[in-house]
């Protein structure tokens, strides 16, 4: 299976709010498989559909750490229904390559979604799983982790990115 192309900042699709998925069918499951493949190949621990050019409310994640046993998760139309506490984690993003920064997030979130069988699921997560869920659901809203940075780090990012885009063109 071929990996999909990952859109990178400032691709406008990353800023568009993704559309709700209406039916969980074979085509959607194929997209889920391709997104998982793309995430593992990158490699990354989470991927939202709009990062591969599909403006749909769908995400895959796999923390790939022994302390988290949930393995590959695919969440359709996920929403955060409860959030509490505060945590800081150094985040990165496949759409913002080679830039990492601390981001403040909720320590615990409860997410309601539909799984790839079309069944409703509810997950209460803490730690890295909670961080990745918030990061990926942000993507579906057209938000990126760099939007959470303070003004100084954000300026640093902008400068670094300008340089990077210039180098890409050269
Ligand atoms: Ni990301």
C-alpha cells in the first residue's frame, strides 16, 4: 500500500475546518488503512485526515510505547466532551517538520467518537494519549500546535520557517 502525501504548513487545507464523516463504509476504512500506513512510515504517532489532503473529521493514532497498550486507534467525528487539569509536553507535527516546542494542554480529556465499525466509543485519556488526542482534534478544527505558542516562541518559529521555505525554493 502506498503512503499518502503529507501536507505541510502553510498549506491552506491545514487551516480549513474538516467536515463530519457521514458514512463509515469500505472507502473510509481504506482511507484509515492508508493513513495508518502513512503515519507509521513518517514515522509519527498521530495523523489527522486533513494532513493528507482529506477534509474529513477522522484521525488515527498509535503511541507505539509499551506503557500504552491501545495500539492503533481510528476515531471518526471525535469531540472532546470533558477536559481538566493542565500539562506541558514537547510537541512536534508531521505537517510542521523539524520544529518542536512545549505546548500547554489539558491533563485529562474525554473524547466521544465513532470507531471504524461505526460503533460509538468514549475514551478518557491522560498523559501522552490525552496530548495526542488534543493535538489531532485541533487539526480537524484547522488549528496547529504552533497556534498555542507564546509570542516569543512564535516569532522564533516564523523566522525559522521563513528560512526553511527559502531554502526549499533554492
Ligand atoms: Ni500534527
